C-alpha cells in the first residue's frame, strides 16, 4: 500500500536529521499532555515542545479515560512527571455524534453490537475540559499535589484558550 | 506555575505562524497512527506528517487498549480512516517494570491499591508490536479490510524498523 511506503520514505529523510545526542526517557519538563487525536492538532508545535520535553497522551477527544489514567500513573510513578495539561479543541468530531448514533452506525456497517462501549462523546467543548480535569483531580491514582490545567485549542486561530474551572492546584 | 506560562508564551509564538487556510477534520491520508507517549518520539516528524494528515493516538507503550480501539472506531466510522500504523520504540519504559512492581510503588507512594489496573508492560519490543497488531486484527470492532502495519522506532538512529508478523492485510 503506497501510504506505508510514503511513511518509510519520509522516515528515511527524517533519520538524516535525527539528533545524535541521546536523550533520556524521563521528560525534561516533567509534564504529561493529554489531548485529542485530531489530525490538525500538533501538540509539539502548539506548545513549543522539543524532543524529550513531555509525555503526550492522545485519544478521541482527549478524554480522561481509564487508559489515559493508566498512562498518567506510569508517567508520574515511573518517569517522574509532576503536572498535567488537558487540551480539547474547537470543531472536534466528538460533539457531532451520540453513543446511540455510533452504535447504530457500527451495527449498520460492521454488523456488530458495540453498545457495551462508551465512545465518550460530549456536547460542548470547554465544559468537556472541566469534566476531564475533574475526573483526573478526583481519581485516586492521581495525587492531589499534581497541578492540572485545562485549555481549549482554537483550530482556526491556533491559540490556546484558558478554561475557567479547569485550573486545579 | 512557570511551566504553564511557558506553554502559553510558546503558543502565542506558534499562533503567529498558524496557517490561515482552514483544514477539515477527516484526515487527508485516511490513516490513524497508534504509538507511545514517549517524550522523544514525535510522530509528525518521524513519519513526515503535515497538519491534517493523520489521527495520532498515544498512550503508555502505544498499546492496543480498549480506549485505543474506541478512538480507532471513531476514526474509521466517523472520520473515514482506512488504515492503522502501530509504532513502539526501543528504550521504552514499559519493559522496565512489571505490574507487581508498579502496584507496589503506587501502594508505597500513594497508599492506594491499584491492583485492579493492568498497566500493560511488556518484556520485549517487537513481540509487543506483533501482539498489539494481533489484538487489533482480531477485534470485532476493527474490520478485516483495514490494513495494519507495525514498526519499532529506533530512538538512537531515528529509523522505523519493520516488524515481521506485524503486517496484516
């Protein structure tokens, strides 16, 4: 498939510029970023991250799922991060469907019942960030001493917008 | 906290260069990349991705967790991706601990019993990719028609290395 060949060719070009200095695993800035898988959102670019700076956890919506918590615990306990940034964004696909609609589509296209999976859609970006910051803050595996900040990234302007009530500790 | 101010300042600089053309949500290359949260691994750079090209899902290890599947289903059913790339990497933190060790550390540091969480560590990178490609291939919510390729990214050289038996359909 041509797509995979393109990636291999792009990677060969990348490797020519790969830094020769060896970086350590634990993130230099001691922070983990939780954000959406959206193709337009490049966490390294929008936050000015350099190689080695930060863990980046991404899923559909940038949600505080149990798997995101799994990653955050490893990030903190094994690799020393001490802060969390949660970033959702405008024009997110997650506001355009309900669980019912997605279950119906999966049933229609794949003939499979997916109704035991919560796809974690949300109604409005902003409140979604407040909800996920709250889930992390209240989670027994995320210590209260870890500061958490929530933002909405504006896909049109490129700016991060602070979210009131998504700023804890 | 100075870290968050640094991000906001870096983002103000970024926004000056943010493209004025508006990109659509569905990824141009119709692909989703599943990889590790590692701070040294920048998926956009190592694959030559441009803004809008691909969904990027990241967690500790780049594992095929149920939350990764949630994201992949949304990626495919709602946003039209038709291929998956799985990338693990050398020098991954996930080979340096067992569930037992992490449960002990969490108990020791936080006083919390985390033994109901599988942190998904692995013994060896490469076989880990084969395992995750197999989990995705066998998952009822990922159609057999979706090609999946697995690679190991070499942190030292910057090269993607193909993994035998992690190349399905």
